[in-house]
C-alpha cells in the first residue's frame, strides 16, 4: 500500500466522520422541532442516530472500495480522482440521509395534525352535547 492510498484513507475517514457527525447533530434538531413531547423527541433523536449510522457505514464502505480500486496516472492524480469521487458519493449519501429525515419529519407533522384534529373534534362534540337545549328537555320529560 503506497502513501497516496494511506493519505486517501485518512482524508476519507476524517471527511466521513465530520459530515456524519454534522448529520447526526442537525438531524436530531431538525426532527425534534417537528414533534411535541419528550417521548417523541427521544424518538426523533433515535431516528437521526440510525440515519447517521447508515450514512457512516455506507460512505466508509465507499472509502474502502475506492482505496482498493487501482486508478492510472501519477499518485497525485490518483489521490485527486479518489477524493473527487468520494466527495460526490458523500454528497449523494448525505442527500439520501436528508431525504430519510425529511420523510420522518413529514410523518411526525401529519401524525401531530391528525391528533390535533381528533382532539378538536372530540372537544367540539362534547361542547355541542353539553350546550344542546333539546338534550335537557328529553331528560326532564
């Protein structure tokens, strides 16, 4: 294994680690804003952590594969081609992770809205029953 491959592995692991940690941190905050309650926020943090782990595994696998693939040219050209491909693959993986987080957030927002509507409907029904003038007449007869 030559020095260029080792440098690529080091740069790739650092890049994946930094982007993955940023994804985990921002994903947790992004999902937590869409839900109410402590339990739902913990669930949001767990979902962000799972997506982050998937991102790390996927991109570290790409790093390992690209380090094993021989590219022609000088060491500098090979390093630059590998870094360029890695950045593109990290960006695509990041986009995929954000898509997963966005789907999770949309599902949480829809669920919260449906809960709100069901509570509102129940409150309205209780109000209409308690303020119905005919309800009192039928019980007094």
